C-alpha cells in the first residue's frame, strides 16, 4: 500500500522531471513518476514533435523506460502538469497502457501549478478494463 508520504515523494519527482519535457509547440510540459514494486521510481516526460501524432506522453515514456530496465509491475503514479492551472489527468491512450501494468487499486495523483490535486486510482481512471475483465 502506498501512503501519503510516498505519494508526496512520487509527485515531487514528477514535478522535477516535468522541467525536462520537450514541449516547444504546445508549451504544455508533463512529468510522470512511476513507483515500481521494489520502491524504485522511474520518470518520464512528454516529447513533442512538429507532427503531433508522433508526440510521446510522459506516462508512456515512463512505462517504456521502466520496461527497458526490466520492470513489469507498478504500484503508483504521479503526474505533474506545471503549465496548467488545473489538474490534468492522463490521456485515454496512457490510461489504456497504464492499465496493462498497474492494478485497478493503484493510486494516482495529478496536479497542475494550482493548489488543486486529484487523488484517484487506475480503476477510477479506466473503469472498464477489458483486458482484466476478460481474464475472469
């Protein structure tokens, strides 16, 4: 179980890494931090391209980095969008990919530069997960 202190640390890592995002077109930086089962934190940023369809989201970037390092299961996620006044959650594609590697109850925290923070779970972000529903 991930406690508030762990989520605070995870979100701080997402905030720090968001500064490294490559977002010259949208000016909308995103940083993501994944907590691995062993406690390791893997981060990712959004990387834009002038052909927007080739842009890679921070959440998927973090997942791909973690997979390349040998990780397959993650217990929590934090996402920082410092250029947004309001919290901005993962996009639909990221929700799909996250559900592949995270349990429904895994905590998720996201926030922009304002005071509002959303604390939720993978299952609340992606409630009808056909991959896992078909397994039962």
